[in-house]
C-alpha cells in the first residue's frame, strides 16, 4: 500500500462519493445529460487555470531539483489538458472566448482556493495531498470507465474525455504524482501528521464530489431555462 492508498483508506467514504458519483456513472454508461457535461467542461477549464497556479506553487515550494521537476512535468500535463478542454468545448458548441468569459461557480471557487490555501499555509506535502484527488483520481476514473481500452470507446458520447484520462499520457502523470507523494512522505510522517493529511485529502475528495454535483445542477438549470 503506497501513501496514496493509505489516504484513500483513511477517507474511504469521501473518496467513494467522488469516484462513484452519479456524474461519473452517467459518463461511463453514456446517459449523462449533455447540458450537464457542457456546464462541467466550462467550469473545469476555469478550474484548471487555478490548478495550474497550484502546481506553480508546488514548484516554488520545492526544495530539491527532483521535486521541482515533478511539479514542472505535471504543470505541463495540465496545460495540455486545457487544450483538450477547449477542443471539447468547441465540439459542444462553446467557443474559447465564451468559456473564458464565464464566471466561476462557488463550488469551483471553494475547491481551487482550498487547494491554494493548503499550499500557502502548509508545506509541500500538504499541497501535494490536496492536489492528489484530482490528478490521481481522474486517472483512476478514466481507467475504470475504459475497461476494454481506449480503442473500444469509439462510439461512446464521452470517448474523448474518457480517452484523455485513460490514455497513457495522463496515466503516466498520475503514476509520477503517486511516486512524488511517496517520496515526500518518506521524509517523515507521524501518526498525528498523517491524521492531518487525511483530513486534507478527505476535504479535497468532498470538494471533487461537489464539483460533479455542480455539473448536474447547472445542467438541469440550463435544460429548463
């Protein structure tokens, strides 16, 4: 059991509420309403802007070249992810200008600022724990939604999104993020310290679940508008 698995075990219910959310299940079986997915895409693009800032903060907080390189690699992966989002948004009839003009939803603000606050007030391990549900969680979700491989998703309505996170590039980024967590934790984590980190992880997982719910709620509002 690596450090990430220890965190998941300590926050089992919160983690499950995130990775097994109705939004995720809907993407998996293709029944997720399109309006919900479009609303999520817009907010997730805005989320990634602040998530990039958090990884830039991880680079600033790094005290070794190895930690600095790890932050750089993940930041690069996220910037590529933003390009995917713009392509997806265009496919769903949303221009880049329209996406960037949208306001952040409160659920978006709550999550991104929580992660940044963990990084500003804590150390590098606090920040990586707060970041991990997104980077590693999306990789786990993507892999779970593509049990027969990315190639089998050709006719799936959400094949591009699932394929991105199930694909080799993002899976490699998540594996590297797990390794970074392990390396940081090996510098010393007492039982009391682990309990603190588990609380950060649980909160970030709950905020991820709230982000999915935001997509469902906004989609329902847009459908009836």
